[in-house]
């Protein structure tokens, strides 16, 4: 199964209502699709402060994740309930 990478604009921009998820086969593909999304009229209306999406390249790259690598159950057991 090929790797799938994804990024959410709400991870690096301050609008938690934006449910957009950009996916791709590589980090560079996701980055290019994110640039396209942030240049779209919909995103310009939502994020008027983003004039040039390429200025956010480092922020976007930090928010690109590979599907299936999210840490699950990464907290220690609760001392009150652990016997």
C-alpha cells in the first residue's frame, strides 16, 4: 500500500472551523496542493492575511503527516484506576 501524506490548514492557521484535508503521495505533492488551496478564492476569503502561501512553507512542512503514524495510547495508565 502506498504511503499517504496529509495536512490540515487548521494545524498552522488559526481557524478550527476549516475542515479541509489536503492529501498526496509525497510531502512535496501535499505542499503544492496546499499552495493551490491557499491561493483559491475560498481560502483567500477565509484567510485574508495570507498573501503569499510560499512564505508559510516551513510551517506547512511541519504539519504534513504520514497516514497511520499517529501515536495512540501514548499516555501512562491513570494511577487512580491502575491496580
